């Protein structure tokens, strides 16, 4: 396959992804553990009801938006994922349009050859 074919396929995949997620509150994210850089797509910004200009792109930027009673559980799940090299699943609340709403998160930690965690990539889904 040539470069044009690859680019066409990538555009098709991205179009399908956007259409499938449509009006749903589903977001994808990646946390670079080494640099502490956090990347959110538009779906994540919608879930947390924030503008891109208000998002600093760090782990702390996420943590301050999680309900205080749920933060410990969510952090514990992330740490277990980092140590065990297993996928994770967790539920917590975030402030969405002036009310606390439940979010379901799932993802996977990528480790280097020595087992050191490098990044976690996942999704969040805002439940009704």
C-alpha cells in the first residue's frame, strides 16, 4: 500500500471513530508518566465541561476535577495498573455542568523492557 492509501485509510478510520462517538460523552486520553503530560481529546473536555484553554495538560489537572471522595480509589486503580501491567477499570465522579456525574474509565499501561511504566492510555465515559 502506498502513502496515499495509508493516509486515506487513516482518514476513514478517524471519520468512523468520530461518527461512532457522535453525541456520546466518550473521551480518549493518554498520560505520559515520565513527563507528566496529559493529553485529552475533545470528548474528554466535554465530559469535564471545560474549554481547551482551561486545560493545562497535567495529571494534577485531572485530579483536581475528580470528586474528593473518589480520588483515592481512582489513583489506587492507576497505581495498580502501573505495577501489575494489567488493564484497569474504575468509576468516579466529576463535576459536569454544576452536578457530580459518574464516569467510567478503562485503559492500559505501557511499560518499557525493564517493566518501568511509561504511559497509560484510556477512555472515559460519562454515564447518564
